[in-house]
C-alpha cells in the first residue's frame, strides 16, 4: 500500500512494484498498483519467496524511487511474517528523475565534497610549510589524494545519473580498503624513524592487485547487466564484496595496531635520548578517527551477520552505517586543516635518535711475525661486558652535576650532550638514570626543570612573569610540554600550584 508520494509526482503516473520476485522488471503489468476508491494505491502479490527485496517504480529504472534527497535508495525488504501480520505500508520519499536542482546534493554530500576541497587545499599548503621530513610528508600527500579521490567517487557514484550510466563506478572507492593501511603505515615509519621504503614494502600492495583481478570481470560486464546484479544483490557479487571487505577490515585493523606500536616505540626511543617534547597528539587524534571508522566497519559486518537470524531492513541500516563511516573518514582533512593552521610544527617531527651501542671490543694484534708458525686457535670466549661503575656514587655525581651546572636549562639537551659533560659513555649514563633514578632521560631532565620552575615561582619577583615565560626560562620548549610535565611530577597544574603560593 502506497501511503505517501512526493508532491512533484505526475498526476497521470502509473506505479509498479519491482523486486526479486519478478527479476527486477520495472514495468511488469502484473505488479502494477491499483488506485482504490479512498485514493490509496494498493497491490497484492503472491510469491513463494519468504523474503523479498523491492522498490517502487514509475515504469523505468530512471524513474525508480530514491532516497530522501533524490539519490540512490537501498532496497526495501519484506518478509512473509510482516505481510501476514498487517498490510505493508510504503511511503515514497522522492523519484530519482524528478529531483530539484537545489536538492541535488544533501547536507551529507556537501560535507563529503567540502572534505575533498579541504584535502585539495592541504595538497597545496603542506609542501609550502614543510622544512623537515619532506619524504614523510610526500607519503601524507599521497594519503590525502587517495582519500579525497575515494570520497569524491563515493559522492559521484551515488548520483542517479552517474549510477545509471556508469554503475561500475561504485566499485572503484573500494580500492582504498587495501591502499590506505600500507600508505599510512609507511608514512608513520618514514615520519618517526626516517625509514626509507624498500622493495619488500611493495608486497604490502599485493592485496589491492588481487582485488583488481577479482573485480575485473564485473568491470567488463555491460552496464545494465552489472546494475541488475548490483541491485538484486547477486549471490556471487555479494559474496565477493563481503569476503573482500572482511579481509580488508582485518588488514586495516592489523595496520592500525602496527601504527600504534610504532608511535609507542618512537616515544620510548625518543624519551630515552632527548629532553624536549615532540607533539604526537596529531597522530593520536588521527588514530582515534581511524578507530571510529574501524568500529563502524565492524558494526557493518555485525549487521550483515545478524540479518541471517533476525528479520529487519538490513540494507537501509547497512547503507546508513556505510554513510556514517564515510562521514567519519571525511573528517580527517578537516582535522588536518586545523592542525596546519594552528600547529604546523607537527609536520617537522624529528626522527627518533638511535640508541648508541657500547664501544666494540678491539681485536688483539698478534705479536709474532708473519713467518712464525701460527699457534692453534684458542677457543672463542664471549667478551666480558664493561664493568659498570659504582651505581650510588655515580648517581650522586650525576645529581650534583645537574644541581650545580643546570644543563637542563638547554631546551635541546640530549643524552649525548649530558654524557659528554659528565665524561661518561651515553649507555652508562642511561643505565644510571634508568636504574639509579628509576626514570627515562626525558622524565629525569624534566623533573629538574619542574623543580627549577617551582623554585622560581617561590621568589617574589616571579609574580611579574607569566607561567609560560618561567617555563621557557628553565628549558621547556612549549606550553603543552610544560603543563604535561608539571602535572605529572606534582599532580597539580602550574596555575593551581602558583595560585597556592600566592595565597600564602
């Protein structure tokens, strides 16, 4: 029963039910709605199928019903149990061929299109601001271009004209499934560790080549035939998309975990060698957005799995979830645009410093001449590790040096520079800090900076300086780093601590 029609529906229009019960014929006279005396349009169908998929048509595929904004609508679903319980009511929201010009793009489409435009601006802006990590930022530009292209094709393929003329275009955005993960992981490795890509890295793109081979037969089909298979959810095509999507989901989840591990490894390695903070909040936020996308992706498969046991309109719910997934993905260019304007230094991250190795043990030089008979080689023994100095004594030496020389006032202090001042090998100094003070180098130096700024705060003349000025004076390189370190070592924010001193 048709309970509602768009206001622009022609007065002389005929309405047909098209679906899986009649091989999706849009003008089948057997399934034409009849107008009743009360003005309602009704149709009774008889089929052996217990579950049908259907849409309402005005006689052609061009005049099929659309979504609320006149674009492609997911198939409706009805079961025998629903039909027996009560007549099924259908409200047509729009017709694909009668969509107004100003309704052509919905707010959802506009958000995706603006995201593509934002990505295009970033493709121009990022190369102009980068000073370091040019190779890593090239990976980022590839990612932005890939995401913008896939998003744009998603919008275009949902348009009624494009969908009818080039239905295979709906498959093209799927290739981002196997391209985004390895590209983002390569960007992370290049940005954080300055790791140049090797020929082995190209094997990560093998899945997308296999995906192309699997999709190729459908690209070669006639457009109308492919459209019919797509709308009818042909078993082989649906199985291919589900299998490919599941493999892609697992692959992207693995890359997401690998990126998290890489960021944590970078943080540990960097904090063992440097005392100044690197802004990794940008990468954490990107991983957060990607995590939301993965969660929606998992929910999409959960919906598909639940439809095997529970009767509900799976296609509408799946379409809305997929739209929400693309909307979440499209926020990445917006976020990067904000970062470019407010925190451009994140594109200049310094790659992690390599942890220095202990000096190699020199090989003994034989005292005999070359003509003398060579003695039998002695059994090899592993070289003894260098003897560590007395830990409490060295701990006191390091503490005195930090208190008297105040090397932490240098904002770019590294473990190598501090070791040179103490005349110690860097690996020995690291062991003293780790085992003697129970901290890594980063926390060890910043703890002294916090103590120094607390000392400055206690002085009466400190009232004429801002907290940021005091933080920069003791060696912090940013307000964020200062606040984070102060909170970590005192369980108070700088403002709370300074306010307490003022009240005394």
